[in-house]
């Protein structure tokens, strides 16, 4: 990935998401992108792929449906969408910048390992396209305030585009679900801690067979300053760099003594 700043006026921007091609958050992101550049492409899943994580479709063919100029739907995961966009649809002129989202719901803490929104940015990063994942941090039952994302994401994207980036790094942005004028600013943050899936709800279908829903509740720490969860709880836009080399260097040093 180039560490050089991006001239957004000349940039080719690729949009994707995990909420699907018709998601309202994608429409918000499209408006933002078109105000930054005239060369905007959209390649998104046919249907919602929330929780798909960084998964690939390997056991069935993928189909691309052209919906209009520079607008395509793929019957696969967010990762599939980015791969097909860069290596097939846009192969003659790769994108300069990938924007994923705007997700309906925050992607903070351990969410990033499950999130299809973040996975699209991961895939972009792995194939050397500078990538930003964007989410609106709604909580259960909240009506999304899309104006918050529309008002605050452009300044974040402009600032990130103008800055040099280290390689193998994506940026994960979470906007509080607040009226735009109640958002207190932008914070650079570390990844916090919260866990999805602790609430399993079981029931029985009409044929007597058990089934289960993975509930939405999370155990999270919103009190630790400097994390994405803390920043959003305090009313700030959280901007978190995520490094895709998962090696734990200190543990590697210790293991090197065990296995020289």
C-alpha cells in the first residue's frame, strides 16, 4: 500500500458493505463519496451479509449483476465483492480508495472479527487498496440518525486521505448515533473489548425440533479511556487503525525459547 496522500478529487473510490446493495447506509456513503470524487463505483452484496466476517465463497459460483453505470451486485460475501470488484470489474483501473459501510450498528472491540463491513476493508487492505470501514453505532431498537454519518464522515475521510498510512493497516471508523451537533469531535482510539453472542435464545418449532437465536447482547467495557467503545459512549467519532498482522510479538519471543 502506498503511504502517499490521496488526492480525492482524482481518486477512484470503490464502495461496498455487508448490509446489501439496497441498504440506506450505502446510500449515505454514496452521497459522501460523490461529494469527494466524480469516479465512484459500487460493488455490494445482493443480500444482507451481517456477521459474515472475512469469509469467501468457495463451493459455488458467484454471479455479478450490473444495476447501472459503475453499480453492481454480487451474490456473495463482502470479501467476494471486493475481490471481484478489484480483480474483475475494475481490473483495468484499480480503485484508489475503498470505503465500506455505512453499517447500521457499531463495529467496535471484537466486533471487527465478525463484521462483514470491516472484512471488506480487510480484503481491500490485503490487495493493497487503502480502505476505511464506516459504521453508525446504533444500539438495539434505536432509529439510525444517518445525518450523523453524513455530517462527520467526510472530514474524517479527507483527513485520512491526506495522511500517510503504514502498510497492512485499515482504519475502522464508528460514528455515535447522535444528532450531528451533539457529536463532540473525533478521537484516535485503540480497539476496546466487548463480546457478542453470550445470549443464546432457544425455542421449539411446530415439529418439536429445537432451534436457537444468537442474541445481540454484548459484555463491554465503556469505561476504559482511549478505546473505540469509550469514545463513542462519550459522544466522539472513533477512528481506530487495525493492523492485519496478527502475530503477538512478545509471545513469539517466548515461543522462540521453547522452539529455537
